[in-house]
């Protein structure tokens, strides 16, 4: 009895070609090109998830810095003041406060300022 081995290869090809849907030209139709494009896109997706974390942290720092400067503080002095005051708010929460709750952020900045003056 002979072995017919088409199934595994068909499944593998189908997996890559369906992942390449939406790609242009041969990148969505030809197996080898599609596989190369899909593997490269997965590498970009992996590094992109790391970059997104960096980008958001940078955005939060920019927003906290902008809010802090309205209260006559720099970003680094504000963060140091918060640490001295024992206020454990992360940058994401501080950035949200700086954008949406300016009055509350100003109060937090004042607490940081008084902690800096005491130290």
C-alpha cells in the first residue's frame, strides 16, 4: 500500500496563504513569497508589541512633564517629590490625571513640591 502525503503540505501551505490575506501581489498568492512575508510580518508584530510599551511610557512622561511644568516643577523633580511624599502613582495614572483631571493633578504636584521643600 502506498503512502499519499499531500495532506500535511496542503495544510501548511494553506496556513501561510490564509495568514497572507490582504497582502499585495504574489505575497498573498505564491507560497514561498507568502511564507517569507508572513514570517517577516510576525517578527515586526513581535517587536511592535515591545515598541508600543516604550512609546506609551514616553507619551506618559511627556504628559506628566507638561502638567508638572504648569505647577513650576520639572518632571524629574516632580517624580522625586512624589517618592519623598510616599505617593505611589504610576506614570499612566499621572498622565491621565494631567490630561483629564487637571485640578487633582495640581494638588498632587503641590504635595510633591512640599515634600521637596521639606527634604
